[in-house]
C-alpha cells in the first residue's frame, strides 16, 4: 500500500501577533493510503476546514509538509494542485458555473489543467460519456445536457459538482460538509452518490461531516478533531460497530472531564 496523502507536522495560525490570533492547526500528522476514505468530525472551529484548505493550497501554511502521491506540494499555489485534487464545498453555489450548461461544466472540468487544443469542442464520444455518467446519478440530468446549471436544485448541483470533481480521477477528493446544506432526503442521495463514485473510481477521500452517523457509516477510517488537533482515530471493525453514543464518550474522555456534559460541541 502506498501513501496517497501525507500531512506532516502541519501548523497554521490565523492573525498571528494580533488579539485575534488563532492556532487553527497545531502540528497535525495524517497519512492516507491509496483508497482510504476518511471521515472527519469535530465541533465548530476544530480546524476541519482549515486542514482541507491547507491540503488544497488556499493559503501558505506556517510549518510542515503536504505530500500527495509522493510529490511535495507544500509550496504550490492551489491552481497548480487542481489536477491532483478534487473539491466539493458545503455551498451548492460553488463548484459549478451557473450561467453555463451542464455539458459545458463537465467539459471544462474534464479539461482542467490541460493545455487548450484546437479540439476544444465537445466530441460525440464525450457527450455520450457525460450522458452515461449523469444517468448513474439517477436525477434525470442526462436529458438536460444543455440546460444552465443555475436552474438546478441544490442536490442536483452537488451531485454534478461531485462528478466534475472526480471526472479526472484526482489523487485526492476533498469534501467539506458537502451535504450539510441539503434536506435530509437529498443529503442521503448525494452521500450515496459520493460513496458510489469513491468506490467505483477507487478514490482516496477526506470527508468532513457534522453528522456522526454519516461519519460512522461512510468510509474506512474516522478521525475526531478538536482545537487544531486530531484527537483520535477509529477504523476497521471498531468503526463499523461504533455507535454515536460510544463516539461521544470517546470524545469526552479524550477532551477531558470539563467537556463530559457538553455534547453540543459536536452538534451545530
Ligand atoms: N481565513 C481565516 N481567517 C481567520 N481565521 C480563520 C480562517 N479560517 C479559519 N479560521 C479560524 O480557525 C479556526 C478553525 O476554523 P475551521 O477550520 O473553519 O473550523 P471547522 O471547519 O472545524 O469548523 C476557527 O477559530 C476559525 O475562526
Ligand atoms: Mg468547516
């Protein structure tokens, strides 16, 4: 098994030297092997999004290294990481272009990071391929190829963004509460699509969620973050058999007695 993502001794402080100074990541270490699907939980402000943003290269980190498939990408700007990393955010409005057609969005995603050639137009074969991909989503989008993305529902847009983020089979898929803005039924559908794509394409993924049940039932590893640290990890059989109650107990024990009654830490 080879490491697909190595996060080494990673630290990030916001507003250093000011009254608003915040240590968001405090010497984090995490390794994902090829095909690992890691769910990330933790209360508001624990550092979950900061960890994903650091991997995506949104801003420079203070200390540490990020290595993707053997390449040290710590100093690379985000656009140079875009072919390695696919992302889906919480906001369905991000990640796809509303004024462009479904097919144009998919074609752009398929060409991201690639050199423009004379063959910029969408070929017949591509069109068939996109139709096939959209059909699998089971949202009826395969018959709406030329419709503007801005007309889609939040769930349809997240599903499309998932397709776009994974269309080039990225080394790493980053999902930051990508179902949180959706109603429960749609959220489940998008999560099911997520699991299907990750499994089918054998992707390596990090998924932040505030739904502990989803965190337990998705992927092969679960990590709990708190205060810029990874507190603990659960994987394999232990993760499969975990209950939300047990997870809460583990959190309380790791965080210390003062948090024993504060279950709200995990819930928004
Ligand atoms: N761009 C930023 N500028 C200043 N502070 C930030 C920024 N991003 C995150 N933070 C702070 O870092 C901490 C961790 O935030 P974040 O990673 O977004 O938490 P989570 O995703 O776990 O809820 C919080 O205190 C947050 O306010
Ligand atoms: Mg967040």
